[in-house]
């Protein structure tokens, strides 16, 4: 299993960050420009990644003020889990971590690991821009 992580510090209480992340409608704001055909509800989202694939995800579990896990609703090219965790930091703010777990063979790892890391980093940076 390939684990890709990106962490960011946000100067907001944990409940505010969690409320934003638990609604997949908000995730459109976190996506890079190569994501299009976005469609979402609070629990499901589908989108196309330019030159790659169409992906549909749904919330598999929510642990209030702790974590949100999304998984594909249709069979993807490889098994993948998208997880956000939120924990309080020492400054009264929140540490948000985006973890992408993907079951990649060696060939897929060479092709996908870089873009997946870029995606995770982009999403955490956008979260910081939006929420401060």
C-alpha cells in the first residue's frame, strides 16, 4: 500500500475545520485546475481528472471532529482511500492531514505517486488559503 500524506496547520478551532471537510460540496474548492466535470452532494462527489480518469467517491465514515474517509463508488483503476484527519494543535488551531492510501503495483506507483502527492499537497494548501 502506498501512503501519501500532506499536513497543514489552520488557525481555526477543530470543529470549524471538520464541518468544512465533512461536506464533499466544499471539496470542489480544494481541487486543482485539472479537475473538471465536478458534481457533488454532502456525501458523494464525481469528477474527471484531466488526461487520467473519471472518479466517483462517497463518504465511507465520519468520526466527528476527528476524521472523514472517502472511498470510490465505482471500481477505480486501483484501490484507493482518501482520508482527512483533524487534531487540535497547541495554538488553539487545528492540524489537518490529508492521507491518500493507494494499492499501486510498481508500474502504477511510478506513474501515479507523484501526481497523487501533488494533489494531496494542493488540497491542504487550498484548505489553509480558504480557512486561514
